[in-house]
């Protein structure tokens, strides 16, 4: 089973009046390795807006999730 995810988690700093707006795109795939189910995901993050000195424009993410079936 594969999964495609697109989201944003925006925050606003009321004191400095600045936004942080990351836009995330993630692709995940479930696999079995040695009979054990795992999920592998890779993605990119684009910062549509961030305060001065904040995150760079682009970022990357790698995720490995070990699943334990009943």
C-alpha cells in the first residue's frame, strides 16, 4: 500500500508579527522485510514564508516506521 500526503502547518508569532509556513509533500510505501511490516517515506518541504534567520527555503525528510501487527 502506498500513500501520498500534502499538508501545511502554519504558525504565527504575535510578538514579532511573522509567519512560518512550511508546505510538505510526502510519499510513503509499506513493505515487508524479513516478514516484518515497515513503512518507508520520503518527502520535501518548501518554506513559503519564514522569519529572518528561520528555516531555509527547501528541506527534506526521510521516515522509517516499524509496524507491529496484532
